[in-house]
C-alpha cells in the first residue's frame, strides 16, 4: 500500500516558558502552538499545574486548531515575594500525536525575585 499519511501535528515555539522576575515585580512569557499537520487538532482548555497563586494563564488555544493555524498561551507571574517561585507546568490537552496524550511545557521562574 502506498499513500500519503494524514495527521495532526502540534509544534510548540519553545519547550519551556521562562519568566524573569524581580522581587515585587511580575513578568510574563508567551508560547505559540501551531498545527503543522494536515488534520485539525482538538484541544481542551490548557491549565496550570503548580506555581502557586501568583501565576495566571490566558489563552486563545481552545477547541479545534485547523491545519496551518496557531494559537497562543501566556503565563503571567504576579507580584511574587522574594524566594517564592514554586515550579509549574502548563498542560495542553489534545488529540495529537496520540489520542489522549497531552503536551506539557515547564514554566521556569528566574531572576532576583526567586
């Protein structure tokens, strides 16, 4: 059998979100997700795991992502006390490349505030 494979394929603009933070000053980082495949990718609502209450997530990545389309995730670190930068991960539920698998992107808080 010969033919052309068709599948969804998510591409992330980075394998880690790095947020530089200073004591008492927040920061943010943005991740772009693109569908480089030939089929739509069905995405659930991305969410944060860990990170404490200082982190918030905003996104345009919900529902179906068409072939060639992209969306963004932005993680914002609010004012953080010195020495309080708990680890976090953004979990992106999707059906690519294997149904039921999720993309996970670590969030690294760096700088004088941590």
